[in-house]
C-alpha cells in the first residue's frame, strides 16, 4: 500500500482557487490515524479489492469453458454430419447402363398472331419538339 506522509505532495497548484487552498490547509493540519486504525483500514481495503477481483476470475473461467464447449460442439457436429454423409448411398451422375437411344422431349406451343395497334397519329414521344436535344 502506498503511504503518503505529506498530503500536499501531489496536490495541484492553483493559486487563484481559495477553496482549494483552504481544503489543502485543513488536510495538512488534520492529525494522522494511529497505526492500528491504519492497519484495519488497509485490511478492509484489501478485502474489498479481493472481492472486486473475484468476479473477474470467474468471468475468465466462464469464458474459457464457453470457448471449450463451442469447440467441442463444432467437432461433434462435424463428426455427426460426416458420419451420416458416408452412410448415405451416393447418387451417380452417369449410369453405366444408360439407354443408348436419345430421349426426345418436345412441347408444342401455340402462338397467337399479334394484333396491330391503331396509330393515333402522334408518337409516344414528341420527337419534333425535342429535336434540338439529339440533332446538331
């Protein structure tokens, strides 16, 4: 534990702040705690810090266990799917005893003649109006 004999040692210097100077003076004039009181404070502080560190240790252990479980699940699923894949009969793309005559599949489609539309006299786009856009 760090012990400071002089409370003014790391005090920020701000000469314009009267309240800060007054607090520094009060702290400098205050009596120190006796040794047995300081040891009790130190023991409580160490106990509180140890209690604060405990959840971090459990978090590390829990993280390690979760990572191990994830790896085991990945290995088990790979082994399971690999085993079921080899148990299934494989389908052949080309069969040895395929028929030698080609198969002819044709479908007849009836196509209707298009009905001519009646011209209205005007085009869809009025080209004469916008001739300056595409002509030089």
